[in-house]
C-alpha cells in the first residue's frame, strides 16, 4: 500500500453534534440549539416566538442563519425535542471517548471548538474561562495519548446572538468578532494544537443554494450568499495570518464539501453545465482560499444574479496574504449534472440530481462512489499542489445491537475498505494525501436530519431519537477492523 509513513489516520466530529452540555458552564446558544430533529422525509425545524408571543416553527434551510418572521426571536419551545442539546455528551465523557480512540490507534482526532462556549454571544471583549479550560483539558488528554488534535474553528455554529442581532455573516462586523475568537484560540492552545481548519464546508452556502430549492430567477439569496462568503473568506484569511504569527508551526487548512460532479450524458451542454457546477460549487471557495484570489469565472457567476459583493482593497490584500497551508475536504458522494429533464431523481438529505444507474444509494439517498473520491483527489491535487486531507468520509446507516451487545456492521467496513483503496490509488498517482479522518468515528447527531439512528461510528452510543438512552459506549465490529487498518498503515484491509 502507498500510505506514507506518519499518515494521519483518525476520526472526525463537530462540537454541536456531539458535545451536548448546550447550556453548561456559560455556553451561549447556536442555531442548532433551536433546531428540532427531523428525518430523511421531514425537515428539521427552527423554533421561535413571534411578535405576538406565539410559538412558531419554520423548516431549517441547512447550516446558516435564516430570516425570522418580522418581530420574532429564536426560542427553545417546551414541547420540542432538540437532539443537539445533549448530543452524545462528549462534554462529560471525553476521557472515556479519547481512551477508545487511542485504543483504535488514532494518530489524529478532528473536533471543533464551539464559538459560543468561548464567546457566548460572540461580541464580548473577553472569553468565558470555563470554555477555554474545557478545550485545554480535551487537547491535553489527546496529547497524553499521542493523538494530534485537528481543530475546526467554525463548524456551522455561529453564536445565535450574532445571527439574531447582527444578521449573521452578511454583516461585516462578524469578521472582527471571528478574528477576536480565533486569536484567543491560537494563543490559548499554542503548543497543544498545530493543525487547524477555518470554516467547515464553507462552500455549502453557495453549492447547496445552487443544487436545491431556490428559484434560479431569485437573485437575493445568491447576492446574500456571495456577500456572506466574502466575509468568511476574509475572516479565514485573517485567521491564517494570525495563526501563523502566533506560531509559525501552525498548519491551517480550508475545508470544502467535496462532491464529485459528473455530466449525466455526453451532450456537450451537460459537459459545460458540469464544469460550471464545479466552478460555483467547488472552485469558487477553494480558489480564493488556496490561491488568494477569486477565479476568473467569479465575474460571470456574480453577473448571473446581479450580485456585486462589497469588498475593499484591503480585503483583497488579506486574501492574498492568508492562503491556506493544506486543502481538506469531506467526501460522501458523487452527483450527476444534466440540462435534460431527468425522470429518475435522487432525493435524500443534502443529495439531489439524476440517479446514477452505476451506483448504490444509502438509506439517506447518498451515492456510494469510491472512484469519485479518487477523481476528486486527483483533480484538486493538480489544481492546488497542496497537502490534502480527507477530513470526513463515512456511511450513515442503521445499526442493530444483538442480544449479547455486539454490533455487526460489515456494510460500514466494506464502505471504508473501498474508500481507503481509492485513496491508495490516488496516492500512487501522485496525490499528496497526508491524512484521513472518518466522519462520526463515534455515533453523533446527524447535521442534516438531526437523527441519532443515522449512525457513522466505530463506537456505538446508546442514545436514541426520542431522547432516551444511557449514553453507554460500545465497540462495533468496525472498531476492531479500523484498529488493524491503522496498525498496518492501511496494508491490512481484510475482514
Ligand atoms: C458534513 C458535515 O456535511 O456531513 C457534518 O460537515 C455532517 O457536520 C456530515 O454531520 C454528515 O451529514 P449528516 O447529515 O449525515 O450528519
């Protein structure tokens, strides 16, 4: 096998999906704290109190803040269940969980810092010391096992106060607040953390908008998305500069939601549409963060929606000076792009488009496509010439606990085997891949549907969608398999 010595094998999580302790030790709220559970058919709902004091719910449109009805404010309602409130309570189980990661042989562990645990509203001048202490304890514990922390600074969790009172990332002020927050992180965790990611799946804002729901004729959501993204690009570039200034050892990456798009037919119109999908969905963000400037096609994209994102000369300078050290991405599926009317459509959470007859789909409608991972790695390696990490990949599936407590998940093992083989081929073809952190290495709350039963973990957590469960952890068959994979540096993929 081609995996280089020192390859970072590990797993990935996000604060809001697994920490729980949503209102403990001074933590402020994030959007997920007012978002209910859903399913592949039922959207998650964001809850609020309207201007007349009546409770209300509206479908959650994914990861970013959304406009409330006039005069309403976000609220936790008594009769709703909010799965992220408890997550899997990593906050109180971190020692046990990290011991299990160490038992599997993890070299790296990806987690995020909850911004509102450090700055409860987001606009305070000084941080919440209890939040700082919590992460220091976690990083110290990881290091005691020789596990490298890989820390995402923003994983879909802008403090709710900033969403409500400042309008979220459309507001330029957020650059300043984010900069203050990340400065605290870099200073406080200097020497404990070396690998950082700025914004998780930053491209979702525009890619999902383009794939789903919004009428192509409606310019406003696009205008907002481009402005929002510009602010995040500048915030990310500033974070890179600050991170390097605080500790030149820091390696800071972008994080892109990697979907491999294919044209559905050989009609040249489909080929072109597919190329444009790569531009708006994948290159738009990757180019700014890796190359330090907007791609030439950005003018065309903005023009299509009469968008003129406001930016200063200083912003453009910041983008140039704040390019990332590594390209990291999540990979779950490929999708087809076509200009023709497709009859056989995929519908799942965060997946869409025409069905690919050559692929199998998960129960949540995601196409399993390891070749797509190889393709993606090879394209992005050529484009950016940066070290790469696959920082999310995995299969959300139902698990059954047998009477004796064992959990047999050969489907998950098979999925990982195929994707590891695909990474191996990419490395053989020259890709500079340095790490792999599987998503939800321990079961956690699904971002898309809010479910627990969409499980990804090597470690099972006894927590259910109705809020019941003991939170007990147990090892699935894949736990023992992944342990062998890591011990053999990817050589031993047998059952
Ligand atoms: C990515 C996110 O989109 O996919 C994660 O970065 C998320 O937060 C993961 O959990 C899997 O999606 P889901 O909807 O199955 O949780």
